């Protein structure tokens, strides 16, 4: 298929439709409202279900209901809206329902601003809602990668019966890039024989997260823990850049920031400073082993983020005391420039070079 | 031999956990009878709330989902939008529906979502131990209104039927009671009509059932029925508030 020029938010919407994400609920919020606008027009054409709800709280519970009835249900929002959805995400994870939630992250905390940010890393990867649950978290760094990740997100949501968060900063949602919609062939999925679709010919099904017997509740937590362990074994995704030759510094960055880092690495090369990049694509599970393996070859690591330093905790956790791990970031909706990253690298190398 | 009375197929054989004199079990039965009579059990999905009827899924013999507090209408919307062929009902108490879930019920009603709401109003929070509900009567003593509900401080009780009936979209809204046999017969008729209209994809359907809570009201069951009649019914009139045009002739169908 030929490439088409599309805005990130619209490309995500189209990719989701092609992946069978035909039940979508939303609430308008900048900078992701174009997803809703695109689907309001497109969903009737493919006989899907589209509904603008009264709040993000309602949205995530509509997703719960539809997913519980066997649908490929999904939603998009941005940071403050995702905060409102975290209660529902906890219920969805506990009831073992598949769901895809796209977060086009804006600056925070609070109402914050509408410009790009990566300030929701902790919320996405460490929980957000209550209880022992995890979401699979995937972070595209381009519109094409966002398009490619949507079918994977739906497949993994169904396969694990767990919410999947696709996290893109505002830049991914707002910028236009050429994209190609590829055909994906995933292995067959198990039949959703647990869904509430009417009990004709079988015993009633129950979609539930209430377990008053502590042993039953503990058993659910054990089941979920096994599921997350499986994710950690099988769902780690990353990209390496310039790691095929010696380097003094290993940058770690995801999403838009990783692209800035690639430019910075090229600029550093011209000055005779070798640097490499480890870009996590899965934020949970975090590529800890790969970080350790690549980090050991560097003098130090620098985590570059559009936040005050969130992913850096996972980088430090991966490296232990083996190598120094530093942080550079901009927040408030500011994308760090390659020059700033170059400067940060140099300052850690020790004054100028 | 002719069977005159039996457990509806839509109810399980599990004994309920409800207190003596509570009318939840009775309301469950009316819903189950209506579903059986219309032959809907195998394509019905019920939504359990948070509150005394949180375990309703143990008593209804059909597919069920359990909702977060107040969100049952959002779940029902999700199911119905994804699978319009299914019959969906929420079963909610007054705290769940009229307090924390006010936004979800109002907007589901206003969109005309084609599911059925069974709203059980007993003027108190039961499960958490008898705290003030949005429907608690003026002067009514609860654990959080030890001197009685002071309307100058926390306002008057919310009348859900009247509130929803002010919207243009919802099609069927009726308040019933279940404290006497004649009222039970009328309640059954309203519940059955609500499900019938849903099956015809006609409209949003809402039945409020005035209910007793002897345990948290601190009254013997019979006294509780009298309190309902004397205190609640003058404030919460038992009547139909809305029905779709041309629905009446089909009522006995």
C-alpha cells in the first residue's frame, strides 16, 4: 500500500479501525481530540460503535462494559483524562478484560498545559490506579510506529486479557508524517468464552472484580502476577542506535525525545564524542537487561526525558551501582533541543569535551 | 399436575444475604419473573452495583457484570452499544445511582440508551451501615445525620423520577413500591413493561422501586412498611412519569 501523509492522532484512529477496534468511547481533550473527530466520521462507515461520553470516568466504564461483552473496545485521552480513568483501569485489569487506552501525554501536573510531555511515565508503568495490577505500555517514536503499534496493542490486550496503554507525547499525536498501513498476521486468539454475551447453551458468565474471600482475592493476584511475569519474558521491546561500535555515553530515551537524542548523537560524533541510544518501545516491561548490557559498555548513562526524571528510576534500577546514571530533561511542554542534549552530555563528560 | 408457583428460571437457588424484611429479594424476583415471561434470560446481561445488591450476580441466573460504584449505566451503555441485540439491565441502589453515579444515570437517560434501570430507593446507605443517602427523608436519623437530616445543611432528598422526567429523551419512567401486595402487582407490571419496551428498542426505561430497610431504619419489618407509606410515599409519589406514545395499547401484549 502506498504511503499517505497523516496526522498522528488520525493515523492512530485509522490503524485501530483496521485492527478491528470497532467500539470506541471518548471525551474531548487536547491534544488528542482529532482521534474522536476522525472516528465520529469514520466509525459509521465501518459499522463500528462510536460514542462521545459525559466524562472520562464514564468512558473507561463503557470500555469495561463493551470489553466484557467481547468487543475490541478502546479509548484515547490525554493526561488529566487518563487520571480520571485510572480507577476503571484497575477494575479492567482485575476483571481480566482486554482494552486499549491511548494517552497522548500533555504537560502536567494538574491541568498543566497542552504541549508535549512525558510526565505520565510513572502513572503508566507503575500503576496509577489502586491495587496490584500492571498495564502493558507501548511508546511509539513516530507516526508510523504508532500505526504499527495499534494492531499489536489490540492483539496483546486480547491475548493477555489486560489493558494495554499506548503512550505518545503530544508531538506524536499532532505531527504529520507519511505512513503505511501494513497487514498484520498474529497467531489465532483464544475464543472469548468468558464474555457476557447471553448464556444460551452454557452456564452464566460473570465479569467481576469483587472477591470477599481473601484466599480467592490472593489467587487473583497470583494469576495476575504470573501474567505480568510472562509479559516481562515475552513483551520487551526496544531499539538500539549506534551501539555497534564503542561509545562513551549511553543515552536512554523514548518517544519524541529518542529522536532528539539521535540527532544529538550525530552532532556529538562530529565533535569526536561517541554516544549510543537505547530506546525502550515497551515502557512496561522495561528493557532492564538490555539497558544493563549496553550500559556496562559506557562510561555513564544519561536518561533524557520530557519530565523532571521518571524513567531514569528504571535505568538506575537496571544499572544498580555499576555505572553512574544521570538525567537531563525539560518539562512544561518543552521538547529538549539536540543542542541541549549535546551540552548535557558534555557537562557530564567533564567540562567541554 | 399444574404448577401454580415456582422459582423463576432467572433466579439461582442461592439463598440471599439480605436482611429480614428487606425487599431486595422480592424485587429480584419481580425482575426475574418479567425476564422469564418475556423469554429473555439467555440474551440478558445484568449489571450489579456497589451497595447491598453488590452480590446480585449470585442470585440472578444469567450473564452479569459487576460495576464500580455508580458506573453501572456506563457499563450498560458499553454493552448495549457493542451488542444492541443483548437485553441489558442495571440494578442500583440510591447511593450508587443518585449520589456517586448521578452523572452516568442522567447522561445515559438523556442519550436514550436502550437498557432498563431498576432503581431501589430505601432512603439510606445499607451496605455501609446506615449512612445518609441523597434520598434520605428530611429529619430522618441515620448514622451520619444523628440529629436527623437537616435540609438547611444538606438539602432536600433527590427525586430521581421527576429529575429524569424533565429530560426530553427518556421514554419510560415509573415509580412503584413493594410494601403491599397490590403495589407488588403494579411494580411487576412496570418492570415487565420496561423490559418489553427495551426489547422493542423503543427507549430508555427506568423503574424506581420504593423499598424498606428495617435494619438501618431501626424498625421491625411491618413498622418499616408503614414508615414507607406514611413518610416516603407523600414525597415520592408512586406513579408513571413518562411512557412512549402508542405504548399503552400494547401493554398487555
